[in-house]
């Protein structure tokens, strides 16, 4: 597993050792996501939920994001996120929140945190895509983007609240849905 583009292009990331819990997003899937989003993440604040190795958030920092918050509650994942951020020299731009996603979102809302880009790759068995999307609205700026990875057996709607699906890509059993937060109704 490696960083696809940007300042850390080609650098490898540490991955889980035989864990069934963490399912890192494949390089080709990350590359496609960033091709759809645009190649740079200049000046964006990024949130990576169920971060695992931190690959998505770290890829965004490599491409110019000013801050990435990596959220995971698994001991191995927390260690991998910290280790990978340090190995890439991104410690100043990366915060690891070692909390379950629901608690982390409560914490971020309480802080008044705001993000332009959010990645969420929950365990497919949790079927948490829609729940996460609903919980993100208070911490995503208007016209911000949420990238939700989910199983093909967990379809997400085209519209949910202020979220509008702009794109959807299928990679075997994985679907990547890209949503944009629209302006509130007047």
C-alpha cells in the first residue's frame, strides 16, 4: 500500500498484520476517488472516519490538505495511523482521535470543527453508511464532500437531507458514493 500522488507520492504505508478487522482501501480505489474529486486537496480540512491505516486522510495531506483528523477505535488502527503519519512527516497536520466514530463525531461537533472533505469506510457488516452521512451535516461546510465506501448490499439514496449524491463507482463488492452538501432550503 502506498501514497498515490502529491508530496509523499510512492511512499509506502504500514498495513495491518493479518487482521480481519481493518480492510484498507486499495490503491486503485483511492486513485479513482481522487480522480473524481480532483487531483489536489489544497487548503482542505479532512476527516477520515474508520481510518484504519489512515491512507485516505494521509493521501489528502500529501495532495495539499492543511489538516486531517483520523478516527478509529481499534488499537492496531490507531497505532498504524500514528506510525504512518509520522513516517510521512505529517504529524503537524494530522490528529488521531482514538474513539468510536459516534463519540468522535460528538466531540468534533462540540469543538465546532468544520471539514470540507470527509471519508468514511465503515465495516460493511455495520451498514453504517447512511447513519454516518446523517451525522456529518453539522461538521461539513456548505458544498463540502463526503465519500462513503459501502457494500453493494447497502445501497445509499441519491438524496439524504441536504446531501446529494454526485457520483458512484463500483469496485467488485465495494461501492464508493460521493455526496455534496447542498445549501439549506430558504
